[in-house]
């Protein structure tokens, strides 16, 4: 169990760059841990209890076939447990609990990421597609067997030739008026459905996305429920496929390819919530706009991105819990003593590698809970408007890239920080890194998702002036010109240099203020968006080819603006979370962690702030210096901060985080002490040479 007893007071190290006083503080680990669990704490704790069961754990070294079979048997345990069905309607055995369902599901990454993702395919994609795209007939006839795992299924959207560009998929479902059925075809190799979990071995049905064609008109992408295998595991007539084989990670999932040749699909198996075909072949939809209909259908499946954001954040937390625990026990080099080696986490570089990433992980944890609250409000119907759904989709597209990229970066740094021990499979970090690699490209490639965020930001920006009169536009132009004149000259830099002359504390003083950090982070987003909008202002007057080239020229800036927007969202969530902490010591330490995150964002983009005149060179230099001081302040609390994540030994399952390293180090130090006490310590050759000299 994680020790949540009150910690003894730890005196903080003296500052190395000035006389700034360092207040003493300690963390209430239990209360901070409760805050980190978030809104659905009980659901997370129930899932963690299940994830602690050895029967649910990944066993290193299994063959692909063995890993797949073990994962499938674990799926049966999940189905029997029932927690994975919380989002389904209560009328058929669910709990109508969308937020609690995702919160618990994310914790399965503790047991095995393959189990988490395979469960996500079954109940979060395959089952959710039937739930959200189907109607009551589909719910009552199809969902019970999906929930019980009587029908394992695949989510057949992605094609070999079209990944993130779902609107351009080539699979067709053509209405056959004479037979009263759809005819499903993948007309060429690039149209094969690919990378589908459950498709290679276990799946007996699939939700297949295809272009719906009736009476010679293509009505765009729709979803169909299609049986693909018989009870004995053989493909049904017209259905074929291949095994994707060994992957870079997640090998407990049987990913595969599917193709269809004249497969007959009954009219009733069109998941028809947003589009239907009657018996005479007439198409009807409650949403008249094809584009809006398409995005509405895809928007109902946003929960995949929600869960990836949370599970990637959990993986980062696990990696840091392992690396920081090890860094607090492992000793190396005698820097300040002739006998005792230094604890790794006492080295400044080691602190700089891990503690800022810990700050980001805290920010992501709090941001994800806000995200999950928004998701639950939309899917429960509490606040389910078009605008709410658009906001949710934008939030998902902004946060999932940041958390998944951060997970890969953090796990790699944690691995290196643990040296050779981190490379051993028994210590989990390399396995987590391999399994999470694909998180950055599935459920939407990260760069593509950020482009969607940027387009939304540009749309919102443009709407500010959609009905503006000439006077409003003129005032805006003047404001922009004044901004460029102010930030683009030496006036601001000169005033900052005068104000900043002196100590680091004086230089960074303003930047520690919440409102100043908010202004800097917000200003960067707004300036970048306005710059892109200005560059694209004449796009509508250009030919299609010229407009595409113009947009392409701004693609990198759009992605960076969207990333900045996501970082701002995380910072705002962290700020709100700090305000809700009542214990003084905990609030003080977490405030330092919050400042570290905010100043870390400024440091990461320091060139932008310098180029655009938002910071003087003096203040820019002070940012990095003060980050070093914050890291020093936080070092004594690093163990408490990772213990607050609440992971028990059965969750981490890393030998180097079990206390074994501390025992080895204590044994070594005791041995050296006994030698010294007995006078049997060999004399170093170096000292003999010095005496002779």
C-alpha cells in the first residue's frame, strides 16, 4: 500500500542563486490524492482494485498468440464484472454513467494497455457505435450480446488508403432496390479496412463505415452492423481478411484487415439515427447538411479521444512514480562525501529531467477531469447542444495530442533516468513506452487533430467580425498596428530592462503572478491566431489550387497555435485546481508546481516571446533561473507528489520502485561503515601518492 501517513517535516534546501526565503511546507498526501482522482474517484478506485488482480496483469515475454489469448480471457472477466458497461442504458443492464465509465476504463492501463485498448474497441467503439449511431431496435437486439461479449466486434472505419480522412473512405454500401438490401464492397486494395482490433481472430461482427449510395446519390459515410465470422471462426461468404501481425506494441490485441465483396446487409442493419433509407430506396435524415451530418456522427464517437487523454496521463504518472521513487533511492558518485554516494534525485540535472514533467502531468490530470465533466454533461444530455458538442470535439482534439506526446516523452526520460534498470522489462517503463507509441496516431493523428482545433479557433476569430461595421474593423486594425508598434520596438524591452535590473527575484516577480502568466499564455494564442487569419484573409478570392497552397503555407503555424491553445487550457485547469486545495502546506507545494508548469511553458516558447517583444532578454534569462529554483524547492516533496497518484505496488509492479533498491544501497553503506569501524578499509593508491609527494 502507498503510505499516506503525514510526512515528517523536511527542511528545504537553501537557495543557490540569492537570499530569497524558502517557506517550509509539507503535503497532505491523502487529500491531494483524492483531488487527483477527480470527479469519479470511486469509479477509479473500483477499477484500480480490479487492475491489482494478478490475473489481469500483462506477463512479459509471452508470444503474440499467448498474449492475445490471455487478453481475451481477461475481457471475459471484465464482462462478468460489469464495470465496462456503465455507459450503456440502464434498461439493458448499464448505468447511464458516461463519465464514470470512462474514468474506470482509463485505469485498466495499469493492468495492461492491451487489455485497456481491446476493451475500448469492444465497448467504447464497437458497442458505442451501435449505441450512439443506432436506434432503439439496435439497442435492444444488438447491445446485450455486445455488452456480455457474446459477440466480440470490430470497429471498421479506418482504411489502408484513408486513415484520418474518414470522409474519403472508398468502401461502398449500395442500395439494391430489387432485393431490399445494401451491397457492401471494398472496390480496391486501398479500401480494405485496416488496423482493426478484434478483426484478426476474435471478432464475429463489425460496425462497418461506408459511403451510402441509393438511387445513384452518394449520401456520405454511414455505419452498418455486419456479421463477419461464423461460430467456428470462419469468415462468412464475401468477407475476407488478414492478420496485421506483430506490432511495435499492444500485441495482446488481434489487429487485422477486412475486405468485402458483394456482402448483403439487411436494411435494418443500417445504424440509422442520423440517416435512413426506406423500402423504396428514398434517403432521409434529420440533418439536411451532409457536412454537418458527417461531423455529428463522428462527434458521437469522441469518447475514444477522451479515454486516450486520460490513459496517457496515467501512463506518465506511472512512469514518473517509478523513476522518482528509484531516483530517491539509487545512489551514484561521491560528490560531497568520501564515503556516501549521492542520491540521484539530489543532482540538479536529474531534478530538471523529472520534476518539470511531473508538473505537466499534474496539469494534464486536472485538465482531463474538467474534460471528462464536459463529456459527461454532453452525453448524459445535461448540456447537449450543437455548440456543446463542437466544444467537446475541439477540447478532445486539443488535449489528446498534448497528453499522448507528453506520455512518450516522459516515459523515455523516465527510462533514461533509471539507467540500465529502466531498460529491463520487469520495471514496466519500456513496455508502457512501446504500447503507448501508437496513441499519437490512432483515434486521430495528433497533427491532424491540432489542425481541426486551429480551424475552430480561426472560425471563432472570424465570427467576431462577421457583423462588424467599418468602424469596428478600423478600430481593430488600429489596435493591431499599435500592438505591433509597441511590441516591435525597443520601448517595451527598454522599460523591462530598467525594471528588471538587479536580482533574479525582481526580474521574475511579475511572471510568478497568475494573471501575468495568463496574459502571456493567452496573448500568444491570440497573436498567433490573428496572424494566421491575416495571412489567409484573401483565400476566398483565390482559385481552389491557390487557396489550398495558401492554407498549406500556414499549416505549421496553425498547429503551433492549436498546441498553444491546448497548453492554455491545461494551465487554466491547473489554476482552478490549486484554488480548490484547502490544506495550507499542500496548497503551497502545489502552487510551486503550478508555477513550474506555467513558467515551463514560457521557457519552452521563449524564442517567440523574445521575437515578439513580450519579454526582455533580462526577464527571459530570469525565467530559466527561477525554474531551477522552483525545482530545488520541489525536490524534497517529489516523493509525496508521486505517492499522491495513489499507485500501489500491485499497480506499478516495478522492482526498482518496490524498495529493493533502497535495501541494496543500505546494505552497501552498512558494509562500508563496518569496514571503516574495523579499520579494514584499503588505503586508496591516490592518497599514498599524495603523501610521498
